[in-house]
């Protein structure tokens, strides 16, 4: 879900960039395009951005409520590298490749009885995955609104870019870390056990080890949110510089 949201948010940013290039940075294209057409492009982008920001907000709220309220929670849990061992006499046919090593390291499961702490971490993490592209969409909508008003370098855009930079940097890291912590907690709650038993299976020395994945604690620290935040901070600096140039130009007229 996170990748799809970011692709959609990136598409909104690209659409805004195209609008800016056509309307402001390409005088020849502006001469060929009627003002109404240029404004229509920006208005369409504004509508899409507002719609997506609304969807992201609703998605974050729904995700949080359902995760905290519903009995069974869909969640991704990490495991130690696992591959099932076949008993003696079992075989498969038709495969075109052979596994030489490795195995599954995570599983998408629906867990009943998940602890409240794991639910909280998972709810916040998943809600942030909705909020991040929603914040970008809000920035796009604000930029389009200022374009329509003829204020491409309005000071509020530079300020909003800095705010988005903080949201993306902190929110992106928090979303990944909290989701991983929740998944690791769920892995321990779901897979760790204090006792068990099994009947002897031919060719399998330990049936539980062969067929029961082991819990794992995995927390990844992502660096891409920091890079994305720096990009938005740079955008804010560019917009601030553009606003200064615009004021100087207006003073010369």
C-alpha cells in the first residue's frame, strides 16, 4: 500500500511541475497556449490534489480505527529465515529452478488477540503511510491555488515546503520504525511458544523446527525520508529566493 500511495503522490508532483513549466518557465509555450487552457490545467491538478489529500485523511482515520477496534488485525510479521522441510517420500514435479539457500523472512497474516501495544504501533505506522502522501498532495493543492491567484512564489509556499520537509523526514522514519516494531511484537506473540509436541515424521528430525517459523525482531531505519525532506527543504529555499526576486522585479517596474 505504501508504494502505491507514493507513486500517486509523485504523479501529483510531476503534474504540478508540468503546470509550472508550461505557465511560467516557457514563454513560447505560454504564447501558444491560451490563458484559459493553462488555468484549466492548474485547476485540474488542484482538484486531483485536494481529492487525494481527502482520501489520504480518510484512509488514515479508517486505518487507525479499524486497527484499534477490530478483533483480527492484518499485519506483516518478520520471521527468521524459514523454508519448510518435506518428509521422506514427498516430492514435487514441474519446477524449473532449485532453491540453493534462503527462505521466507516475513509473512502477511491476520492475527487475533494482538496486544494493545502492538496495535497502537501498527495503527500509527500505517496511518502515517497515508498521511505522508496526503501532506504532499496538500502542498500541491496549495501551490496550485497560489498559481491560480497569480502568486507562484507566495511566501506561504516556502513556509509550507519547510513544514512538509519536517513531516516527510520525521513521519517517514516513524512510519517504518513503528510498523517494524509492531510487526516484531506480533511475531513474538504469534510464533513464540513455551511448549509443544509432535508425532514422529519420517525424514524430519524436529517437526516444529521444520514446519513452525521462528519469531524475529527486525527494525529498519530508512534514510529515504531524510533525503526527501532535504529535497523539500531545498524547494522551500528556491521558492523563498523566487519570492525575493519577484519583489525586486516588482520594485523595478
